[in-house]
């Protein structure tokens, strides 16, 4: 199978037009012979003879010219014939140079991209209801799903994990945590967590009352046990802890609560400004990232994200109909309405495509020229001839008729 065997640009009626052009040439030959035979009896047939003679010359000349483009006329190796097969490689190089000079030059690409509103088109696409542009959506979705399914899951997951871990290791989290804690304290957003901790302490006290009593009994000396004071001591400890948690829960100004809040504020400050605290937090972060459980958690996160992307890509209408669809529509409206964002995206797209042209333009040109060079000359010739066949046969027909008219005019002038 040749590289172009599936390319079939033949125009309808090419064979019929070729028969018509050849038939017209034969008709002119027949008219010429008839006029030549009867001209002595009918002198006016000299005009018909002149028309037919010149028409044959014009038709044969154009047949020769048309045929010489694609092959040697009558199989004779006449110089400067079979132009396309002999110059196939040069045609490919010329086509490649044309593409490079007119389409793949960074300045040309950038100039053409100025008229293309990439952000606006993206915004209109995102705003379109699920039913609109279904074929484009489904095609893009299938492409995304196929890409994610075909990529090496383990290798891509490793890249994903390494990228997150590297980013986290390079980022100092201590100041971020300190700033977040300080903001929470300033806006009293730490109160629900503090109250939840107090309630948890109260529940833990109730659940471990027996354990506390056993601990007091074991620690008490024989004098307390002899006087049965160990049980009273345990009751006092438990009652005191219950009272403390109850008071802390109901009194926002409780001294212990204030101490806890003061400690939290100090921690927020240390996280941001104390070098020793920051070093300890960073060391804990590195230990956490080295933990196998975190690696498994990142694996799970990647698998869920990948599955969600594939699932959404396989059913784009369902995704676009939900909350994600609303988010995408909002993004589309923003892209259309915000000139600042639209300009920034269009500028990025223009620079990116111009950069691709600068980087890969020569490779694309070489691909075109190498591809044309690798085509079979006979197949290329047949396809090209078939593609423009009707126009070529019209050239022959027009050459026959125009040649005849010119011959008629010359004959008329000669006898005037």
C-alpha cells in the first residue's frame, strides 16, 4: 500500500471530461478531412478547414502541455516533460519552505494570532450548554480520557507524588501555620476547636474514670490505703477534673482557657519568628513526608483524582450539568467579560504558539519535505492529475476551440 493509497481527491466526471476533450479533437480531425475533400466543390469550406486545422493544432498543443506535466507524452523521453515526477522532491522542499516562510515564522504566527481571540473562544465554549458543541466536547473528552488511561499509571503517579513532595519540602510551612493560627485567634475561629477539645476531655474523663481510680490506688501508700483515703482521693481528683472541664466549658474567661489561648498565641508567634520552633516544625514536616503512610495517602489521592478525571471525561454532559459545570460556566463568563484576563490569556497563547513555531518550525518543515520525498512518484502523479483532472481537460477543450477561432480569423484576414 502506498502512502497515499487512502487519499482519493478525484473530482467527479474526470474520465468523462477526458473523453470529451479527446472526442472534440477527433471531431476536428474528421471535419478537417471532410472539408479538405469537398473544398474544391465548395470553396467556402476553406473557412471550416482553417478552423478545424487550427483547432487540431491548439488541441494537440494543449494535450502535449497537460500531459507533459505528469508523464512523457507517448512514452517518449522528451526533455522538460514528466515535470511533476522528476521534480517531486523539489516540490516537497518548496512546499516546506512556503509553509515555513508563510506560516511557521514566529513573527508571522504572532501577527496572525493577534486576530484570534483564544480566551473568548474558550469562554464561549465553557459557557455553552451541554447540548451545544456536543461533538467537540465528546471528542475532547475522549482524547483526555484516552490519554490518562494510556499513560503509565505507576510512573505518572510517581511523578505526581514526587512533584508534591518536592514542592512541600521546598516550601517552609512553619510561617504559614503561624500566620493561619494567628488569623484564627484574631477572628475567634479557634473557639469552636477549643470548646471541642474541652468536650473531648470531659468525655475522656468519664470513659477512663476506672483507670484513674486504679492509678490513684496503685500510687497511694499503705497509710492512705489503711485509712481508706485512697478512694476519697480518687473521688476528689475526678470531681475536681469534672468541675474544671465544666467551668472551662461555660466560662469564656476561665483562667485555664486564658492560659491555653495565651499559649496558642505564643505558638503562633514562635512559628513565625522563633528559629528553633521553625526548625523543629520543618524537621517534623520532613519526617512526615518520609512516612510510608503519607506516601500511601498520596497514592490514594492520585488514584482518586485520575479516576475522577477519566470518569468526568467519559461523561462530559453529566459533569457539565453539575457543580463543576456551574464553575466552568462562571469561568467562561469571566473570560468573555474581563478584558484584563482575556488579554493576558491571549498574550500567553500568542507567545506560546510563536515559541512552538520557533522551536519546532524547522522540524515540521523537514517532516513535510521528507514525507513528500518518501511518496511514490507514480501515485503522487496519479492523485494530482485526478484532483485537477476536470480543469486540465477544460484546458484542452478551450485550446481546441480557441485555436480554431484563431485559425478562422487568420484565414479570413488572408482572404480579405
